[in-house]
């Protein structure tokens, strides 16, 4: 059994740029979406996530 490891330096510059841009857009989408979401929607989402993790909240 062999294990192959790699580093960021193994990736080409265009691949690193594409991953960076994708992360930037994903983060901006999440921040923008939370910023404009209604507080009730955020509360309901957090509540549902707690239930999905099995955390009692009632």
C-alpha cells in the first residue's frame, strides 16, 4: 500500500487561481445571502441544523 501526498506547490498557477476564485465567490454568496436573509429564516435554518445533528433544543 502506498500513500501519495501532495502540496499546493504541485498545483499549477491556473488551478490555484480557479480554486481561489471559486472560494471567493462561495464565501461572497454565503455572506451576501446571510446579510439579506430574514432573521426568521436564519433562526429556522439554525434550528433545523441543530435537529439534524441530534442536539436537543426544546
